[in-house]
């Protein structure tokens, strides 16, 4: 089961976690002028002083390994945060008076239980006079490594006026332990040649999950501790050990889910929160994913309908797509394609479920979608099949996602509180014409309950599904073409955030900060003025020019 995914189409987009052993460790090369300083009385830039708070310890050191080169790390201040894997086995000190600097570090040996290590990289502000409150980045996924998303953040000028802090969430690629499972990624690629909703495919899917579970167990990891509750405590510990009095949070995709729980569980020290591609924990699961697909698809189809040449060349595009889904679910098309990274031809079975999964991601490359659907309707599936195979067999799709964290979140926070029948009902509400055979598998969340039975961890407390209520200034960003986290989710989350601004950026898919200069401007203005973000750029946005076939 993949996490909430992001197509990999250009560098500023999500650059997922890293391949094992791909690069050597990058050493700290220097510090920026006048960076943000810790509230320790020493005047030291954040991330340059070893410090212990309760059971957590930050240690400056080398920057983490990355699968793809990240030249920006040469300017970073790096280190590691060491925390208990399961906090219930320790007695955490939360008072700031327990902070110790490098000259007075408390002995960590008295803390019982396994400890884990999280990589930290702090990118200095571009400004020579940065604001004192840094931004902490919450990565997508679940299971993406935050360090790999540094290029996206910097491409959007997030560090213009503030240091930006990146920490690998527990279980992700640059953390120890690293809970990636390449076997699942490899199965997801091979599964393109299987009927997506067939029971036999489900059995193989669950077998891959069991193999991942065994791999995680072999590391000694406690599978039940990889979730929002422990991760939120990790970020609170990071703020304290860095000596930061106040910081800002920016989360993308799954990072919004974590951010909403974090601001509910650890509100102290948060100046403002930006969430982009919003997934509220209170409704997360398969049903809302079906809703997201409907909203994102409808946004794209409407944009084509309103563009004269697109509507003329591809009339009734929405109806054509819905018809194809039902027809292909009953009678799939099988084809083969070649992709540069795979030496052998790749078999692709294009059925209704696979077509829905394709469009969920293809909203990121919206300009070509009408043409691809039209070609499929004419009996030519090659464009769609090539896109599917190119994504699944890409090196960036193998061995980078921390499935130990994926299942830790899904199986403790989602499936205990949403039944398979709930997912089917959500699918029926969103797409009444779809065959029942495909409704239990929401887009990109196939075989969720079977996988979670195999993962076998306890449910998180029911409070993990609580609505977040807060007066912390919050910016909720959504994309009009977002088929992964519904555009309406931003307004839903904002209802109980009394000082919030909900913005939908039209014609953009999931995680608008990655693709929209307007969204980047809104975001940076929000962190300057959290109650008055500058949204004036929205007025000038135009839809994409859709490809028109001869």
C-alpha cells in the first residue's frame, strides 16, 4: 500500500527519501550570517549546541546521507535528535529548566528502553537579518523523508526570512532505524500487470506487507510506536533541545495530518501553522479519499469544459471517463510498454481501478489528461500505460518510503475507526456509477484493512481522531485539481481554527506550494503576517492550456 503519493515530474516537486548507500555523508560546510539563535542565553545559532531536555538529546554533527545530491546541504547546520522509541517507558522532563547545554548534558543512560535517532538539517535564512522564529517542515507521505524535500522548500523561497528546520520523522530514510521496505515498492511495480481489484492481487499485496513487517521486526523496532502521537512528541522535543522558544510549522500532504495533531497535542511554542494539501485526522481514510478523487477530477473536467478548444475536441470528457472506468473494470485492457529504467517490456493491465489511480496522480500534469482519455476511448492505452509504468519503475519509487511509518499511521489511526463498509459507502457517494467490485479500494489505498490485519498493531486512542480546535493562526491551502486530499478539506479544517485563512488555488493539484508561484507568495506572506496573508495573486491565475490532438 503506497502512502499518499506525489508524482515525480520535476525537481521542485517532492523529492522522496533516499536510496540506501546512494551518497556519502555530507559534512557541515559553514554557517550563514546572523542565523536564528537559541533561547539559551549563549547567542549560539540554533543547531550548533548539544543540549538535553528530559529524555531527548540533540547533538550537532554531519548532515545525513541522501539518495539524490542536495547541494544545499553544504550550507546547512546538521545533527541528530535522540529520543525514546516508546515514551511510556520513560519519564519525560518537559520543563524548560531541564535544558542542559553541551557543558552540562544530563546522563541519558538512566532512561530505560530502546532509543531512536532522527536526522536534523537546518537551512539558514537568505536574509542577513532573519526573523527569530524559524519554520519547521513536516514532510508528506506518510513515510517521506523531510531532508529530501529541502529543494522543494528552497525553490519556494521558504527560507527567505527564516531558518527552516528539517527533521527526518521516525522510521524514515535518514532516521535510525530506517523502516523502508523496497519489497513493497517492487510489488507495486509488478502489480501493474495484475487485475487491481482481484482477490488474488489482494492476497499477494498482504503477503508483501507481511514480508515488510518481518523486515521491520528484524530491526528490533516497536511497530506500535510509529504514529502521529510519538512523532508530535519528537517535534516538541526538537524545539526544546534546539532552544527555540517559538517556531512556525509548515506541513504538506500527510504533514498536514501530523501538523493538526501536533498543534492539538503540543501547542506551546507554535507561532503559526501552514498546511498545504490538507488531510484532517478526524476524517482521514478511504471514504474521504474517494471524495478527494471526485473533487479533483471534477475540477479538471470543468476547466476543460470551460476552455472552448478543449471542450470542442473532447466533448463530454467527464462522462467518457466514468464510462471507461466501468467498462475497463468489467473488461480490462492488457498492453506492454517500455520504460527507460527497466530493461524488459512492462506488462500493464488497465482496469477501472488502475484508471482511477492514474487520474488521481495525472491531475499534476493536467494539460495532457483530456488527450490521454480520448486516446484510451479510441482504443489506444499507450500514453496512460507508459505514465503508470514510468512512475512505478522509477528509481525514486523504490526503497525510499518508510512503510513502517505508513502502516504505523494507517493501521493505528485510520482502519480502527473506519470500516471497509464505510469506504464502500464513501466510494458510492462519490461515484454512484462505479462497480461495487472497486469501491472497497480507495485510490492509492488498496487492501487497507487486509494489510493492517497483517501489520497487527493496537489502535491509537480515540482522541487521535479528535477535531483540532485552536486559535493558533493557520493557513489552509488547497488545490482546485487536488484528487488526493479534497479541496474542501481546507475549509473543513479551518472551521475549528478560529484564526485561520482557507485558500483554494485554482488549476493546481496536490501540494500547491510545489507548483504554484502564487501559493509560494501566499505562504511566505503568511509567515510574515499570520493573520493577513497576501492572496492578491489569485485573481490573475489562468487554467492550463490543454493539449489538443490533431
